[in-house]
C-alpha cells in the first residue's frame, strides 16, 4: 500500500546524512532563525500598539504585556539553545507533569467565575496548567510515534488517541472547552502528519459525527449549549447572550476599508465591546484600522505559520518534523478560532488571539513553542 498523500510531509524532507555539509551561519551559531524572530517581533509590536488603544490607554496594562513579551523572548532564546534530542528525551516526563498538574487543579485548584482552572503558587501567582499541555501534547505524541515506523500501526494510533483523550477530558471538566479542543487538535495534528491513511481519517470523522449528538446531550454544560444556539441566532437575546457577538460584528463592520483611525474606536472606548483588550481585541483592531489593517495582521500570521511549516519540512528527523509541523498548524487554529469567534462564524469559547490579546501566560507559552521550533531548525 502506498503512503497517504499527507505522508509527503515526511517523505519529501531531507534525510540524515544526505545533506551537503555547510558552514553554519552566524544566526545558526546563535540558534536563532532571523525571519521567524522578525515576524514575532513585528507581531509583538503591533499587539502592544493595539492593546494601548483597546485598554483605554492603560499604560500599566501595556507595561505588563511588554514585560511578558520580554520574558517570552528570553525564554524563546534560551530554549532555542537546547538540542532537540533533549526535548525528545524529556517529552514523556513533561507530559506526565502536565497530567499531574491537571489532576491537582481538580483537587485544590482556584475557582474563578465558575471555572476551576488555576493553581495559586505562593510568591509566584496563579498558573494555568492547561497552557503547559499546548506544548506537552504534541511533544508526547511525536515522541511516541517517532520511536516506531511511520505511518503508525493501528495499535500505535489507539495508544496515541488514549494519550490525547486523557488531558482533553481533564481540561474539559474544568470546564474549559476552548482550550481542551485546541489541545485535542494539537494531538490529532501529530497523527495526521505521521501519515494516517485516508480510510482511518474518514472513519474517525464518521465516529465524531456520531459522538456529537451524545456530547451535546450529556457532556456540554448548559452555558456551552447556549453559546452554540446564540451563534445561530444572536438577535434572539440581543441584550443578553447575543450581546458580545452583535457588538463585535458592529465594531468590525464600522471600521470599513481604512478604519476610524488609531484611538478613534467607539465600540471599545465607550465599553460597548466586551473584553475589548482580551478575547475580542481583533474587533477593536478592525474598527480602528479597517480591512487594510486586518489584511496586514493576517499576512503577518501567515508568514509565521509558513516559516514554521517550512522548518518542519526541512528537518532531518521524524520527531522534529512532527513537532514543528504540529506547532505551525496549532498556531493557525488559535488564530482561526479567535477570528471566527469574534466575527460570528464560531461559538464564543474564550480563546485569546495570539500576541494580541492581553495575557502573560499565553504569550510566554507561545514564545516557548517558537524556541522549540528554532532549536529544531538550527541544531543540525
């Protein structure tokens, strides 16, 4: 049987020992990819600019975000110095640590707004363990699959699915459906890139279609079902559950082609737009910078995703290819889910926009993933 078409991601990459010996460049000696670093810096700069306006010119909030970016870049540069083989050997331990942290959240986690997602560490602050699994999940599945021949056997696919489902259920129970689905997707991306046959993929899609009605009836909370219903008809409760989507689409539409101008947005500054500096920051950005600004942001995101996938394709070992490719696809999902949520084509699930929404833990976690990608690229 010939490999499935997505297996080309592995087959077309260069193999160990086949590359021409080359003198490492200055950037390779520093273990930094200049293009990826440039795209991330521009995205961070744009994010701080938009946050200044969306937060009603709160300098303190912008300073905290800038500090998070600074820490994130330091983490990225530090992790880029570590060879991928170290990450490969450390992957199962990091996964186990993440699962234990999720279990500890269930036992003595901090409750906020009806959700139990955080652990309060004295002298450090609150930590959200589910963020660790955004890295731990693809690392673990890539570690397991890279130890066996690819495409994976049916047995290894089942074991991988078990490893994916355990953190997914623990995070969904918090409840945090948005993050749990993102982590589920990151695990499934590794399986996809490892060369699953289309027959198995089709069977999995059919099984998911059968599970959705059961999940709707028995797994989803009432407020989660209400979010889906609100997506279908937000005007049914315009002053209640539909308020967020209606105001968000109003802000996006009012920006027009060129936008109202920096600091001239009304929906966010007059507090019609909820969470204008976090989950709905792209709506505030669209109002002030219009379609042109959104296209610039999308181009910047596309450049980051393309560069990460290119690094994965040119990697010399299965572990690095699977991890880098999965992190690139996962980053795309983060952007797509938030943009779809804000524009009214996906339910509101509380997923921040990468490098734009306010939040230090998410920024540092993302920068850590790009440090891992740079390590894969520069350690030959």
